[in-house]
C-alpha cells in the first residue's frame, strides 16, 4: 500500500488536526511534494509539530522522509505514456503533471546519490586514457549527451549505440580505460555482456543504473539514480532527465578537478564556436 492509499484508508481514524493535514495532502499531493513544513502547516491551519506527528504516525522518520514516500506513491496513470497522466487530462493538466513529477523525481535522485561514489567516479574519469559511453534506447540519448560534454575535454572519448560496436570496443579496451554503461533498468542482457567483456580486458566499468541489478553486479562502480519509474510499462521520462543531470555532475567534477589551466582550454573551444553563430541582438 502506498502512502496516499494509507492516508485515504486511515482518514476516519485521524484526530481533528491530523485530518486537516491529510485532506490538504490528498487534495494536492503534487504541491505538497515541494512545500515546506511551514507552508503545509499554514495551509492546514495547524502547528508544525502536528505535521511531524502526522508523518511519524505513517511510519516515516519525519517530514522530509514523508515527502520522499509521497513522491514514490504518485505512481498511477496511463500505461505506455506516463505514470502520472490520466486518459482525460487536458493540455494544462498533463503539462503541469510532467513538470511536477520530473521535479519530484529529481529531488529523490539528488537525495539518493552517494557523493563519495561520485568523487571516486570523477577520479577515474580524470585519469582515464580513454572514456567510452554506451547506452541503448532512451539511455543511448544520455550516452550521446555525455559524448558531447566530454569530447571537449581533450581526452579520447567514444560513444556507440550499436551493440556490435559496443562489444568490439569493449574487447579492444585495456587497463586505464573507463567504460560508462547507462541503463535505468540494469536488466538489458547485451549491456551486461558488454560490462563483462570490458572488465575481462582490464577496463574500469562505471554503471549509471539501479543498485542490485544484473548490470550493477558487473560494474566496478555504480552510480545509482533512485527514480521510481517502471520503464517496462511507461515511457522513460524522469529517469532519463535524472541520468542527464548525473552526466552534468560528472562533467562538472571533471572540469573542476582539472584546474584553471584546463578551463582556459575550454574557453578556447567555446571561442572557436563563436563564428558559427549569428551575433546576439541586444
């Protein structure tokens, strides 16, 4: 039972003050995800300690933990489209829902990331002789974006979305190379095989995937993006945005680790592109 169902089922057992909180949450859960405890208390016309007691009654550790559970519980919608969208939604409604669910998922992903693991991944990337980014389907778009970010970093970078090319590249990898495999489900058999091939040839494998999956078990390092999105049933949306944000984090860490002299080189790359654009009008 998700937390929204639990609130609805227990509504009659709440105290008068708790019921006020419950009714505000049930009427607009997407708004509550982004509200502070003070804002929720004010809207329900109760005290902040009452909100905290309400959250603990639902077996959460407090208001921040309650919001995480609330975001995860917003998981019903139109199959093969998006879990938050209903069949009869208007353009205003499904536009708002997509933005709200994406922002909530990004907040969940941010809280779930292990910055120590990110730091280790940045260490490996900055020391790599060659970096490879592989993904299939929606994750291939993320891998291609990673190529675009890292290509300007003056280190050999490759990207393939073809499984045969991925396998050949993995077989030709060697010690000092880093292979980054991107998969939300972590259950794509061919990517698991590519991870195994890369490791057999002494490359370091970084997985941007879900912890405990077959792919994660084949990786040296796992950067787990905790987004509750069933991509077997719905189009990959929030998970893809979270993966793109993680690529930006790695690229930023890479840039900072290389120092000011390296950033001077990035400025030269940017300056070289100016002639390809029309001048900005004031």
